[in-house]
C-alpha cells in the first residue's frame, strides 16, 4: 500500500513539473511622461518630457519629441494659450515663455499635450499662494545626526495660511566665486573669476521634515496649521572650497500632488539597489500618461552663514 502511494505521488509530481503554462503578455502602449518645473518667480516655464517604455523594449532608444508634430495647450478660467515649446541644451527638456495672467494664486490651470505617436496627455493643478517665510538663519555645526556627529542647521519662520492644508518644499544652493591670479607673459598678473552653484543637501529629522529628492526636504502644516512656526532643517554642510560664498534658500508652496510625488521619488532613489525594500510607486497626477504637473509659488532668500 505504501509503495503504491509513493508511485502515484511520483507520477503526479512528474506530470506537474512537465506541465507547460502559456502566458500571453499584454501589449503595452508607450505613454508620454511630463515633469513640470514651474515657479511663479521665473519668466520661463520648463518641462521634462519623455515617454514610458515596455520592459521588453529596453534596448530601444528614448527619443526627443518632434515639436512640429506636437501640440501644447494651456487653459485657465476662460482663457486658452498655445505657446510654442522650445528645445533646451539638455535632452528631453523644453521651455516656454510664461504668461502671468495664467498663474494667479488660487486659479486652476489645465495643460494638454498631444503627439501622434502617443495617447493625449492632460493634467490640472491649482496655483499655490507664495509662502510667508522670514528670519532665515544658517548656522554651522549647530545640529547633530543620529550618530551624534555635527551637522549644520537651517532655520526660518513660516506664517502658515489658516483654513488650508499647506505643503512646502525647501532647497538650498551655494553661489561660489573663486578668484585666480594668472601670470600671462608681458601682460603681467591677470585675475579671473569663476562662478558656480553647489547644491546643499538638506536632511530629514524623521518627524516633521521629510526626505524629498536631490537634497530637498518637504513638510506639511499638520502640526502648526494656521500658526507662525519656526522650522529647523539639518544640513550635511557647506562644500570645503575657497572663494566667496553666498547661500540662497528656496521655499516653495506646493500642491498635495507635488508633495506626494517628491516624497515617493525620494523613497525610490533612497531605496535603489536594496532588494529587501518594497518597491516605491512614484505618484503621478497626469491623465493619459505619467509624471507630475504643479505650479509652485516660490520665494528665494539670501541667507547669512553663521559660524
């Protein structure tokens, strides 16, 4: 009896492992991907526009848009505007001139993008009101990381708008001016200056301040809605380079969609290469495609560096 059972199990296992299951992979349609970089401070609007790609087509090239075959439309209230998109020096980046009457705080703006190679793309976003930020300070070695090592600290006051759930995005850049004295034969000493921007990496505190992407941080007004609140953000520090340094800090009022996009993108980049972390899905508010469309109200302040 036992021997018969074993034989039956063996036959069943062989049949199981010899079975063939056919899986039909559905055809995937490439879609447009749009990431907006719109600030109410700027005279031009910049978009990064690419397209999605089937995982089985990984050897295919991602190509720039053919602007002659691309239509772009912006609507706000009862106004429509069809601005021409222009190529920039960077692949997949495009820009257009901004019309202030389309970007009034509180108004909803809709964009539509069409190209015959892809499904039509559209998105809506409400223009944010400028943040009321003041009393900026950047102090060297004024904070600690989780291991007790020194970090710098950026602080400022935010006067939060009551009755509305607000979201903020903060970044910082250091303008460095280096001087070079060069001996040029009969001309004697000649002075050259080189200017460049260095990004300052801001750090989450794990409680109020959250990680964004590319050294930016995020926070909402959930704990201080409608109040004036002092924000403290840690920084990995300033670059160790010679020259004159000027720190600029950007504070943006952003939409909830932009907040979720930056938060999910930061998690994706932070977990890249870790096989034990659940994959992060990057938030999108684009219909017919992927990406993020938002119109951010920005203030930029020159901040004293305190040592």
